[in-house]
């Protein structure tokens, strides 16, 4: 696994629990220590300072599956947009045992769709530098998969949430949440454990090249999700803040400029896969239950 962040890290734990040997990269020595304690083989890899060619060839020796979650370089050519791919090609690694590649892309590649329901046949129209880099990386990995005769899954992921700080419950608890109101605007989401489940299902059933939207069944307005989180926590709902008064920074403004509803039929057709959390209500309920379990005091006998 190139990159062992939130979704990839949870996927690594699942794959290892299934009996596979898992190697991951990270650029953070502290994170490397934690991953090593979790039983993973860890390599330090920084996109700005690629590993030596002989080291990378050694890392990839015997590898059958590659999962890539490292962000792209939007200004680079397709064949070098993904730092992991650029380093792999530059190293001259043959990876003769390679069977499957999974690339974690973004639904941002579709650009603004005016709130329409779209599926994977929608032509990409990336508007941001990151989304343009994702398209380049998709093309680069497709070319490598074709050369190697490996299966490829391009997993276009919606907004990720899950346990920890990345959910509406945590936002409400922090006191920093804002219920921005932009009429007609919705966002797509997916729980991190459904991402991990989809990756494992795709890797377990390789089939040529697939484009898959990773999103749950229920796109919704951001403020509606915060309302539900407030209700679960017994907190007052936040007053609506009109979008034109939100004074968003450029990156957030670009995010809010795009409106689409994602069809996920291909995702749900993956062999052995089913959404654990079809919508944010189920996902937030599970997170709250997990939080409550962690806070229960121990009882001495």
C-alpha cells in the first residue's frame, strides 16, 4: 500500500487479518512506528524525496496487489501525476507477480453536475488542480495495468467520514461547526469502513478494469447532517448561515461550487460487498454507539 492514511490504514488491518502479508508506506516516522506495532511491514516514502531505485525494487519483490492512496501532482503529466507510479516506473521494478492495482481517486473528477444523478459513464470534467491530477493518475495507472496485464480498480471516493474527528458528531462537539445553507446543494459521503470493505471486495474479485463510485445511497445537504448529529447528541441545532455570508477560503469555496448526486450501482454489485451504512443516519448512529462504549467506566469485581 502506497500511503497508509485513514481509509488505507483501516484496509491494511482487514487484509492482514485475512492472512495476507501487508507492506505499507508512510512519510511520517511516528506513524511508521505505530504501523509496525500493528504488525505491518513499513517503508518510509516521501513523494518529494523518492526512495532509491534498488530499495523500491526490493519493496515490490513478490508483491501481488498494489493499493495507492497518495495524492497526485495536478501539474504533472499523466504518467508522473501519481508520485508512487512515477517512483515505480523510474526504479525499473518489473513486479512480475502483480495481479491487481487499486487507485483511490475522487468523485471530484466529475466537476459540477448541477445536482444531477450521475454514474461512472459521466465524462470527467475536473475543475480543481487535485481533480485534474486524479485524472492524470488514473490514466497513468491504466497504462501500467495494460502493460502488466493486471486488473485495475479506479475507486472514485466521495466525502469520507467515520470514527475519530472526521464526522458531524465531532464537528458539533467541537463547537466550530457551521450549518451553511446553499439551497439545492448536496454532498455525497461514505463511511470509512465501507471504503475498506469495497477495497477488499474489489481486490478479492479482480476483473479487468473497473470504474467504481464509492458513495452511500443518500446524498444530503451538509446542514441536514449537522442537524441530525445535534439531535443525536441532545444539542441545539445550529442556525442556518447563508452561503453568500460564509466567507469560505478558496479550497472550501471550490468544494461548495460542485453539486452532484452519485449513483453507486456498480459498487453494490461488487461480489461479496454490501454497504454497512447506506446513509449518514446509520453511520452516525454506529459512531455514537462506539463512542459511548469507549466512555463506559470499567467495573471492578
